[in-house]
C-alpha cells in the first residue's frame, strides 16, 4: 500500500476537485436553467482531469522514482490512479445527485424530451443514478488509461 500512497492521495484530490466542479456546474445553472448547455460545458472538466494526472504522475516521478521514470512506470502509476478514481466515483455520484444537485436527473430528462433529443423512455433510462454510476466508473477507467499513457509519455525521464 505504501507504494501507492501518491496515487491514493491524487485520487482523493481528483475526487474533491470533481465534487467542486459539480458544485460549480450547479451554481452556473448547468443543472437547471441552462441544462441544455450541460453536455458542452461539462467537457471542460477534462482539462482539469488532465492537469490532475500530470501533477500526480509528476509527483510520482519526483518523490517515488527520484526524478527518473520510464514510460511504463508512469503509465502504471496513472492506471492505478484511474482505478482509485473509479472506486471513488460511485460515492461522488451519490454526493452529487443527493446533496449537490438532487433535481439534475429530472431536469435532464425534461430538457432532453423538450428538445426532442430523446424519447422520454430513453431519457429516463439514461438519466438516473445507476446509469451515471456505471458511466462514471467506465469513464474513469477508459479516459484514465488514455490520459495516463499520454501523461507518462510527456513526463518520462531517464
């Protein structure tokens, strides 16, 4: 476990930042009056996520590998970070949809139906807690592995 303290630390940092982002989205109106814009604006969190991965893998290189790190070492660190983030993501979804923005799913369903983007049945099937938990776990793993590969390539040092 000691070998993974840096990944756990940065996984928790990512978790806290993602909750702050959800609160930011909520106060910006992207969960209610401007919910139609949510699919666009929520993607900006990706820039923050990339930054966290870069900081985390840099931290690993500096403080664990003593300044020298192969691509493989950085990639493995990023994959472990992705697993930590994926494990924490259901808790983040619960906090987001019960405390930060409990009306999000109802608003998203209504907006999708009003804009003819989805049928009501499809919207109900997509915008719910179980669906978002699955999406958050899968997204953390898929996007995390890709981000880890790129960040490790940028940060490798011989």
